[in-house]
C-alpha cells in the first residue's frame, strides 16, 4: 500500500453527516468512504479492498447496527469495526473517528 492512503469506511444514519465528518477530518492522511444502509455497506466492501477499518455512528437503530456488523464481519473478517457510543451525541463522532483512525490506521 506504499504511496496509497488507507481507506476508512464511515457508516452512519445520514449521508450528509458522513460527508461532514470526512470534510472535518480532511487533515488526516486517509481516504474516506461512506455508507448509510445495508446495500451501500455491501457495495463499498465489495468495491474497495483497501478498507482498513469501519467506524459506525450511533444514530442507527441497534437492530440495524447489529445486522451491519454481521454483514461486515461475514464479508470482510479482516476488518475491525468500531462503534461510537450514544452518550457523546452527534458532536462526539468526529473526535471518536479521529481517535480510532490515529490508533488503528495511522499508528
């Protein structure tokens, strides 16, 4: 992967929220992908083999989060999946993503 940025898949409830996080964290040396439902998660996993990890926001229902974890784990067992807590609210997503990417992808 020399010369190529690592790829991080952001999974969240609203597509524009994912885009906003990618823009807010544009200083990080990663490429951002976003998905907001099962079909999009599958499409991204199948299309991009360079995904280094998955970060999932807290806005999705638990049943949907559980289903998406199963889909990701079955299709890409090599990936770590990081779930944001609900207590920190929407403003906590960018700091959470930054912490995960710094520790898991850029370390």
